């Protein structure tokens, strides 16, 4: 491509309303332009990148035996009523009526359409398993679209849906998709992690998210490199710290702690470490009444974990100050486990403490030297806290203290999910097994945020001058920057020849034939992130050399003109 | 692809609600499935064909220097209000509101979005001309969607928009797009015609439609093979028949024609040819009052042509019987040109008549021996009729009677249009010329109905057994049909080897490894229209041969097994 025939719409200034670096750089590099909130045009530079991602996703889905289909953007309400989601789905489902006043929606996802289709097309176990995917425009009417295409309303997604005779088969396809996703993100040249995810309210079985790692990621992920374990911080299992529990060494002692209600205040007042205190938090019980959740003073409650405990109301509801006063007789800052009138659930680490400090269920008074089993009943023990950096990995050998979790941040770009029969049951998608008996087909679903990948790759790969594309995603692999294309025949001829030779070798080349200053051409090439650059000028040609520079390196090198093609092919194929 | 891993969802019966053959065959071949009226799923067989079309369109648009972009499906009302079409566009524009009650529509076309985009991105004449295209999902809320994807509501279109400094440049890009479209339809292997089209109410300049020729086409097209001329029958220029006008030979004579009011009745009653009569039709005048349109008795009025005459109201409105009675004094069947009280516009052929018959403006009475200039004023002459087969071509040498038009039928699959400044003016899309003066950019637009092409190709290429794809569009180029794949090792090995060899040669192969009767496998392959088929069975293998058959031929031939690959490559590359 020659820039004279190409819309290279770069911006010098960072647009004021773009908060994250990928959004800023996509606007500055002329990749996208806003049409309305969360709705974008893809300009030529951006679309070239988007297509690269699409093609890699398509190739790997095909390799995994998935079949490509194309379902509609506009979906009839009837299908969503059948699954029950017409009412359940919130404001993100954009509903509308056609000219005959029939109800439709813009598809945010396609479980209903594919399940309805396949329930008609697949009749026999011989046709199973089958996995169908599409790469298609989706619409979710986000209340607050932001960060450019990272959280847009109209976006491009690869969604796949698999159908099975039984859950073993679903498990096999799930594992294949796990491997396929790993291949896809590896081929894209991205630093990523598969993360154990909550199967939550959808009620399926296994689920993994795939995250591109970037400091700006919205999600915190706990990672153990040794065991290839990664989980959302809120879901990662938190092991007990400090166990096993020591013997009791101190007597139970009541101390005055006037106006000391927070862990910080109490620890400082008593000159002890927060890790020797517990906090006692009251929440609504599943069967009415209150329940006490006990954590070490330096740990934080994880509400998602807590509400999974059978005694605790789901979703979690905090007790009010009034309820606490009425039930316990003190303010929230003075509750403790000694003679506590409500059931107690203690976090693993809190349950390992001996001789600890807690409130005395009386304002301005605490106990020291508290011991489980002696001063109060042994608690019910449960994983109630979020992991922190340095926690031991739950998958590791528990005696080996080296296997520690680190916390990193990620952007969710993929999600695979064992749906089970949620949709096939509701929409009566059955097939006949080898005994001629109708079986409700278990399903899996597998999504990739194609347009979001583009943004997440930039979050992970950029510097002060612009984008640092992996070769697999770059809009062009090579840029040829002439110094004096319109003045020197030698420069023009050399550039034109190199341009056409590299194209014949299958490389995507941008020849900057504009009549611009070199500084502007260099800045544009760096901004849009072309991985390889050559500079052709009369000076170096006189020496028989051409200058080469890799976008990720600081220095350029002179390459003999007669060996430039082999040199470039070597560098470009190596990356 | 092996059929065991492929959703080959063929139907034996013709679905009751499919009226046209392409719709029937697309359903029967498992290419599409209806989701709602005018909204379809594309199944794997169909999507493979659709992608072939998309790729050829994309390659040729790229070759022509057009730049691919991607604009959104959901468009904000503001842009349509700016162009004035928010109010003008009828019920086909599906309007909706987002969760914040802002107005949006589903894009049926993208003039507004691209003009708004380009008016911001292109500032200088140096960036012109520029042509931007996308291949994208469109929605038009057709009142009566029908014929499957031929007239669907959600469909796939390639739309392109070019921007220019002046109309000369627009003309050059228009010609380039004309050639590009011709290349596209030629590469698709379709029999097509470029047809002169009405620039009509949009007020642009040149416009051509591209039609795939098929007996079932909705449009009638007048074609002259010698002069490469083709036009919609309603727009084709109709030359005078029977000129020059002979001298008057008979006296004006009034004859009684009781109850004879139609041309048929009068001709039979007077025992003359209908071509010696005229019919006089009264319509509303542009400035009020009535105007008479006069045609030869055997010709039909073309309303589109008539309403272009300055005396005639546009759109054309017929005079009522009451108005005719009041103004002329008789019923519609007895009007004539002698002493007629309203202005007269005669078709070219009617104006060439001498000694003709017409009504006497008196019920039950006609004149014979009527002559223009003698019995009434010379009429204003205008092209008022539609061409019919056998008419002379307007582009031909007018003295050569061999250059006759034939009438054929077509399906519109492409449309190119010189828009001029309609949108750029309304949306203030200007660029600076080389004097630094702001110029409103003339625009062209160029559409191709990608999904409609698939249906139109079937209308043109089918037989009683199914579809006859051109190689360029076929879902698979070759089908391997084993006789006894699950019983004979020799058959299985031969098929597997041939399958992998042909794939290595870049061919798309379907290996029918189902455990089905040969008749079923043959029927499916014919139905989905695979152009080349080989049959591998123990019997022919014993003779050292494999059976080959071309889908368009009636007979098969035996090919030596050791030369089958070369034989197939030869056939498949030749087609």
C-alpha cells in the first residue's frame, strides 16, 4: 500500500475524552472514529488489524473442527421468551419493534438462535458432537460505554456453541477449545493467562476466562507460575496463613479500649500486630437472624465466597447498626467471638490463631488472649477472604513455601463455559441416542472479543511513540520511508523495487510516498506500530546501504543494499 | 471436509412457503434457515458460498484501489436528520431508541455515516480521489420480505462511496467501478448485463444497474447484443416504428361504432389492424387542466417516460371518467385527436401514422382517415412508450433494421451511481483545492447485493436435481463419493488419499464418509451443486479406474486410477 492511496489519518494530540492508552492510540493512529457513544467506524489501519485477529481466530476454530455459520443481528422476541431471557435480560438488550409492531432485539449473544436452529437440524447422536461458530457484530446497550472499543456497545465477537450427547463429550470439546484459545492468543503474540472463572448464576460446570495481561486491566488475577494456576482474585482459593494453630499461652483478659473501634486503632492502642486480632462481621443469615463472619484483622472479607456458605444469605446483606445493637448490645466496632449470640463462621486463617484479640461485645472493651475451643466454641471454618500477593498457591505442595501467588492485572478477551442443559432444556433441543431415546443435549459456549483483543494488545504493547504490534497483528509488517522520493530518482527506484519485491514475498508493505518531512513519516510509522522499517536516502545509497530499524529497538543498523531483501525476510519471518 | 463433521442438512421435500427456485433450493440444500420474516441463518453450506462471493468482491475492490472500512450497523438519528432522510425515508428505515431514549436506526445504507466521517478526515485535494468500501450487514424493514435472501430484511451488501475534487474525477472512478463490477460478475461465472438506469429523484448523473440474467428476474431488460446496449424496458428509448409518415390518402370520415370502446373492439368492428388506430389517454397537466397522451393502438403507455414531459404532472395522475365527460363530452373509450380541447402529446410512432382511426369525442362514434396537420394540429412528439422485442436499438445505425432489441429478464445485483453533491452539500463535506478554496466534494456510490448474488446465481444455474454452481462459487469444488467406505479397506484408503492429495493442491473437497446408500449421497452432492464428482468403489478399483462426472454433464467417464489427480486438476482448473 502506498500512503498516497491510503487514509493515514493520524492525530498529533491526544483526544481529550479518551481515558485509556489503547483508546488514545487507536484514535491517534487513525484506527477508529466515534460515531456515537460506544459505536465506532473502523478506518483502514484499524480494520487491517481487526481482520488479522479474525483470520487467526477463524483458522484455529476451523482446525478444531468447528463449523462456521452466520446468524442474524436482529432476533425475534419469541426465541428470547422461550428461553426466559426476554424478561430476565436487563437494559443491555436493545429491544425494538418492526413496522408491523412485532418485537425484536439486537443480538448481544446467540444461545437462543443457535439452540433453536440446532434443535431442528440435528436429530441423531451420529451428528454429535458438533461445534458451530460465527464472527459477527453484536450489540449490548451498555449503560456507560467507555475506553473505545474496549467496552463498546457495537462490537465484534467470535461466539461458538457446541452440542453433545453427554457431559463427557462436552468435557472433551471444552478441553479442545481451551487448547484452541491458547493457540489463538499465542499466535496473536499476546501475553495471556487462562483464569478459572465463576460458573455463578448460570449454573453451568467448568468455566475459564482468558485474560491479556496488562497493568491497566480491570481484573486482578492471582497467578502461580509454577503450577500454571491462575484465578480471579475474588475466586482464588485462600489457604490458611500461619497454621497449624499454636497452643493457648495466655489467659483471657478484658481490657478497656475507649473509642478504639477499628482494627488499626485497636492494634496501635494495644501495641500488637493486626494479624493477632480478628474482626467479627455480622450479616443476614440464610434462614433469618444474623451470622458472624470472622477474619484475621489484616485480611479482607470476600463477599462472593461468603455468600456461598449455606448459613449466609445469598446475595450477602450486611446487618444494620440497629440490628447489631439489638442482637449483640454494642456498636459494630466492638463485636467479638466470646459469648457471641449468633452462629460463627471463621476464615481459615482466623481459625488458626491462638491468643488473639477481639471485641468484647461491649462498647470500648476488647478481650486479649482469646482462644478457640477454650473461650468460645470451635468455629465453623470456611474460605472467606480474597488472596493477596505472597499467599501460598492452593495447587502447590502445601509444605513448600516457595510456591507463592503473585497478583497481576488482566483484560478479559475470551470465555469458555460448560453451559450444560440450561438452554437445550428450555428450548427442548433433544436428539436421539443409540437406543432411540430423546436426550436433552448438553451445550458449551465459547466467546472471544475480537475487537476488544485489538485494544488489549495495545494496552500490553505500546511506548511513548505509539503502538508496538506483534507481527501477527500489525496493519503492515514493513514500512519503507524514503528520504526524497519526489526528488531523487535513485531513491524512488530503490523504494519502488523493494516495495514490489517484498510484496511478491507475501509481505504487507507500506511505502510512504507522501511529500512530507522525514520526521512526520517516522512519527506516523511509529504511531501506527509497523514492526519493521527501512529508510532509503541518497546518502546511504551512496554507501551501498539501507537503514533498518526494528520498532521495539532503540537503534538502527545499516544493511548492504544488495542483501536487504534476505535480511528483511529473515527478520520478518523470525519475529 | 468430511460429511461426518459437517452439517449437511438437506431436505427431500420442497418447503411449501418458498415461491422461487433459488429460495426452494437454498432451503433444500441446507444453505439457509429462516429465523423470522426476511431474517435468515446461514448454515455451513450457504456460508461457504457467501464467503466466495465476498472474497471475489473484496479482491476486485482492492485491485481498483478502494480502501476497506467498517461502519456500524446502528446509526444515530442525528446524521440522518442532517441529510434530511430521517423524515424522508419510509418504513424501511427501522428506527429505535437506546436505554437513554436516544434515537437510532439500523443502517439500510451508509451515505450519512461515510460523508460525516470523510468530511472530518479528508481536508486536501491531495487526498482525492478516495473510494471507501465495506462488506457489511444491512437492514431494510421491507413491508413484504419474500423469495428468501433475494428480498430479505437483513442482508449483506458491499457498499462503496467515492469522494472527488470535481466531476471529471468522479467520472473516472465511475468508469473504473463499471469495469470492476464487470470483472466481479465475470469472475463469479455469471451471465450478466450492465443496464442503463434511471437517475430519477436522487438527482445524480450517470447510473447503471448490473443484472444477473434469469427467466425469473423481476425486471425486464431491453438488450441489443450488437451495440452492448441494455436498459430497463421502462427506460429504454423507443424509436418510431413505421416512419417516415406517408401522405394522406383517405378523407376524414365519421363512422358509427356502437358500444365499441376498446382498441380491440374498434379494430375488429372496422376490420383494421390495431396499428392503424391511436388511443388517446387523458392525464392531469403539470399546470392544471388535462393533457392528452396519444399512442398507437398496439402500444402501451410508459408512465415513467410520460411524467418526464413538462406538460404532464409528475407523478402521473389519470383523469377521472367525470373529468373526461365534463371536458370532452364522452366516455374514455371514444376520445380522439380531431377538435380535441386539450393539449396533445403524441408518441413517436403515433405521430408517424397517416389515415388512422381514432374516437370522435362522442360516444359510439369514431373517425377513419384521420391525418395530423390536416384534420388536427401537428402534435407535440415525445417518447411515451415502453420498448418491445423487435424494436430497433436506439444506439444502432437507424437505417439497419437488423439491430433489433430483444427483451430478457434480470435480477438486480449491483448498482453504481454518480451521486453528485447531494450528501456532501447537506453535510458540508468540503476539501481545499490547490488554491486553498473549500470545494464541496462530488460523490459516487457503488453497491453490490452480496447475499442476493447467491440466490440470483441459483436462479440462473439449476436443474431438476439441484444447483449447478460455477466453480468460483461452489461450496466445494470436488465431492468424493465412496461406495462402501465403511466396508472396504481399499475404498477407504483410496478415498482418504485422494481427499488429502486434492486438498494439498488447494482444492476444496467434500468426502462423503457417511454410512448412507449411494443414491442418497449422489442426490445430496447434486442438490448442493458440487461441480466435480468422483465415485470410488471396489468394482472400478478392480479395473484400475475411478468414475468421474461433471455436474453439468449427463454421463460419467472412467479415469485410470493412477492418473486421477492430474485429470481432476486439469478439469477443475479449466472450468
